[in-house]
C-alpha cells in the first residue's frame, strides 16, 4: 500500500551561529500517515503549533491543502520517493490522491 508520511514542525532549525536552515527542528510536534489511493484521502487536522510540514511519499501522488481539501490529479504532483517541505496553516489538513 502506498503511503504519504507527514512530519509536522513548529520551527525551522538553526545553527550554533543562529543562522536558520531550511529543515524542520526535530523532534516534530506530530507525525501521521495517509494511505494513497484512487480516491482523495484527508489527513488529520494539523497540530495547533504546526507551521511547516515535511512530506515524503513512496508513490506518485498529488496533494492539496485547506480546511476541507479534496485532492485531484490537477493538484501539485509529487514523484515517488520525493520529500518536500511546505508552510501550512495550523488546524488545516492535506488531501492526497494517486497520480501518474
């Protein structure tokens, strides 16, 4: 079964010199997975502290964000084994659907 892995972050990481880097500060505030299939599937609502998410997919898919999103193949596409970071609104969700 194909899966979208979600890590939720409140902060981006910083170096000892107080420079910010484009990765989430571990540990994440929450983690969840969503099964990827032929119909749109939603995540749980993001944590109230979540500002960024790290998505990793093991299959080709499309994702959409919002209060009650429905993913279609016209939404942003992710390749199999791709990892991306996105800024998000706390309390919102993402939806995912398989793509080619």
